[in-house]
C-alpha cells in the first residue's frame, strides 16, 4: 500500500491544553474577573508518547476517561497540532471522531458526502466514484436526500463510516462511535475494518468495550495520564489493564501543572 514499513509514527508527542477553572459566579467575582481574568491552568493531555503502527493491524486504544485517547487520535488525524514532538502519517486518513461533528444538519446526506469528500482533499472525479460506495456501505440510499438533522444517531454513524471507508484510506481512526450502530451494522463495520487491515491498512479504534477490543484488535495500546502505560498483543495488555481497573481508584482527567 505504501513504501514505508509504518503508516503512523508518533515521536515524543506532548499536547498541552490551557483550561480556566471557573469559580462559582457572583457579582463581585464577575467584576473582578473583567479586570483580572483567572490565570489559565496548564493541562498536559499527552506527555511523551512514542508509537509506531505498521500496515496490516487493528490497534485498540484503551484507557480511563481523560487519559488522552481522543487527543492522541485527533493529533494523528490532523485536528490538533502537537505542542512538541512529531506525528507522521503515510497516506490519507479516514476519520470517525464524533457523530455530530463534521456534518451540516441542514444539508442532505448527499450534500454532506460531497462536502466531506472535498474537505478531505479529494477531487470531483474521486468523489463521484466514491459516492455509490458510501451509499452501499452505509445502507442509506433511501435517506440520502433527507437533511442530516433528521438522521438518528446510528444513521449519522453509518454516514460517517461510509464516507470514511469509501475512499479506501490506508489509515482509519475511529473514536468510540461504533457503539451507536445497531448489532448488524456493527458487525459489518468490523468486517470492513478487518478487510482494510487485510489490505494493508492501519486501523486505530478507541473503545471502552473490552470484548470488542479483544475480538477485533490484534494489538492494544493502553494510555494512562497522557502516557503509554503498556503496549503489545491484545490479551496481554487487556489482562494488565483489567487487573489495574480492579485495583485502582477511578478518577478522570489529565494532570495539571500550574498556571500560565
Ligand atoms: N479541547 C480541550 N481543551 C482543554 N482540555 C482538553 C481538551 N480536550 C481534552 N482536554 C483534556 O485533556 C485530557 C485528555 O482528554 P481526552 O479527551 O483525550 O481523553 P479520553 O482518553 O479520550 O477520555 P474519554 O474516555 O472520556 O473519551 C482530559 O483531562 C481533558 O480534560
Ligand atoms: Mg475520548
């Protein structure tokens, strides 16, 4: 599929966010705040992540809430820029991050397909060729002229999945949304992801559903507090993760480190 022996390479990636921790509002506070805004708190969502993903793998990205999974996927997908470090991808990336994002509710499914294709950088010819495939994969032919705001969650997932897969991207990133699909479509979605893998793609799936990860992923990366805690064959990393889950207090969020 490509000339490289990797499709995704992440080198010493750090991602920092600035968050403002609001205190409960009061008139006095609001006036004081106008004069002197609260300082930003620095929050490190990713702290020195190194990861190489080769062709022909489905990788499960697991970890507790706030551990940095979506942030990592978004940096790989080009939505966020790294604060420091480097992310390289060898080819087009098909992404499926959130059901609501990326679609214009007032536009029909068809217009959203055309728009998404253009935003992903594909030309008119490639989009025209992909169109029947989006409809075939999503099973939404009967709804393609309906505004997307009238779609159910599962239908939005189908549309997003159809668009992400129709262009045969060598890299596919999926953040949790699979759970929105009904049982039948989930099965066919996983089958397609497996076909992609067999054709040499790299697929990364973020999931809290450990059984799905066990069944479909051949490698697992466990993120904890913005760092890779463990990485390796599925059974081994799931065992470590589930042992940790059973013995640790469960608190969400990344580590904050002072103010800016
Ligand atoms: N846009 C943002 N602005 C500020 N902080 C953010 C932003 N996005 C994520 N964070 C913070 O970064 C940390 C990692 O968030 P992230 O969404 O990557 O976690 P996650 O592992 O995907 O969690 P979940 O399982 O709940 O989806 C969290 O502490 C979160 O509060
Ligand atoms: Mg997330």
